[in-house]
C-alpha cells in the first residue's frame, strides 16, 4: 500500500530492506513489479542508483549506498540476527544523502532500524514509523519510536500519501 502511492516519476531512489531468509529464488521483485509504480530491481554489487527505482536488498546481503551512488552488497556479520539489515542501509543512506534522506520503519519483530533512524535524524533527514497499533509485528516501529528520533508515526494507509507529498509536493486540488 505504501509503494502504490508513490509516482513512477519519483525524483529519488527508494531502498527497500525486508528481512527474508536467503533463498535460491526470491519472488519479491516480481511481486513488486505488479504492485509498485516504481521500477523494482534486485541490485548486484556496484549497481548505480537512479530516481524512480526501487532497490530491493537481496536476501542474505546487506545493501549499502556508496559515495559514487552505487550499491555495495556485503555478507559480513548479521545485525539483529538479520542480513540484510535495515540499520546498515540507513547508516549508508544517512551518510550519503544527509538531510535529503528519509527513513521509514514498518512492521517487524526485532529492533533493526532503530539505530539507523537515529542516525538519519542526526544528519537532518526525515524519520517516519508505522503506527505500532496497526503493525502486524509492532516491535520494530516501537523500537524506532523509543529512540525519540521518529518525527512522524502514521497509520499504514497514510504513509504512502505522506511520503509522496513530502518528496514530490502536495498535489494541486
């Protein structure tokens, strides 16, 4: 629902990190092709990033963004028992994009992303969490909110529109 509200002409790249077990054949990109106006990609190491693309962290790999705006995939230690780790992606996005970064935490069953939300906020970026009351697994948005760095806590149905309006601007009536 969140991604469906974003236009294909979104002027920024989007990085999606979902905790998945490493599998021979993840179907997430195929599913997102049917559900998102953005162009979903399962990036390889050194893939360049561009506006309007949705970069989906491959199962079993941390996904970071380098200064040259290329993806770096890593297989180093798990963070919060996860690889890919949302924190790792947020740290790199916050470092590279600074005040232009937006971090969003949705449903999940551990604290991954909370430290990264804090980093994005300290770099001047925007921080958002799903309202835990509507989360299937509220631990991740609760952990993010507990940091004190989340600027907006919104119901799932409002997140996509909020992000669209914040990034693209409020549509004219």
